[in-house]
C-alpha cells in the first residue's frame, strides 16, 4: 500500500567511507500543488523542444504530471528531465515544482504490481513500456539526488564537494538525502485493489520521510535503476 515503506531489494555493498549525515534539514521550498495526475492541457513534446531553455523544465514536468499524456510522451519527458536535471539550478526548479510526486507515484505503482501477483489484483502485468518508464523514473531520482546534494550539501565545504565530485558518496545515499529533505505527495486513496487507478478519484497527502524510511526507499529506487528489481 502506498505510504508504507518500499519493499527491500537485495542488500548492496557500499563503497568507501561516507560523510555522516548533517543534523540539520535545509529549508527547501516546494510548490504545494500536487504534481501528479493533473487534468490540464500540456504542450506536445515537439513544441517543448522549441521553447526558450528557461521554460523547458516546467513544460516537461507538466507532461509527467498530467493524467492525459501517453506512455510515450511521459517516457520522452523523463528522458529530457534526466538531461536537464544534471544542471543544479534546473534540478532545483524540478524539485521545487514537486516532480517527486509523479516520480514516486510511478515507483509505487510498480512496487505494487511486482508484489501483487499473489493478491489477485486486476492489473499486475507489467509491460515493457512500464518497465522502461519506471527505470527512467528511477534515473530521474538518481540524477535529481546527485544535483540536490551537490547544490545543498557542498556549499562552502570544499572537502565534501570533493567527495561528491569524485563519486565517493554512493548514489543511493544521495537519493536518500533528497527524499529525506524534500517532502512529496503520495496516494492515500483507500482502495481494495491499488492496481486500479481512477485519476478523478485519487487523493494525495503530503509525506515527509524520516531518514530510515528515505534510505529504504532510496535502496529500492537504486535497485530499479540498476536493473536488480
């Protein structure tokens, strides 16, 4: 069920020593509007490519957050978001506008299907396009996590900045830090079969993950990204 901890994938060995988590949580603003299953008009992807670069992040986010886009459109949007989010300022725009709402929605629906075969739920089959989409969603989380940590946790700290730039800090750890520090909306709709989705009836609630919860979810996301889940 959404809102609960994601299932744990096989344990992964960590690399070199990691700097301890900082005790403070930065005050990171985010748009309070749910960025998932929106019933809004969007620009076709072909038109988004022609926009001014400063307007493209918000336009691609709108595609991912819409309930009216096709799988192909969302896949193209996430491919573009992964490229754009490598820039720290653009990544901040995505996070402030609530992109985690849609990314975590995609991850949660995938986890439900993976673990729902013995529960007689209706829509447990996972298509190749769904697998492609969830891996891209995981890729977006990894890219955003790295950009977020580079922007927030290395400011004025040359030693820590060097650790991130050399790849000493595991990607999973960076995703967990982001998930812990930036709240996101999750599905809280009460349903008997979570694989049945009705965009007009879905209810969302804002969730702030504790560090342990964030680490467990990040572990599952990284496992999807690596093809282990």
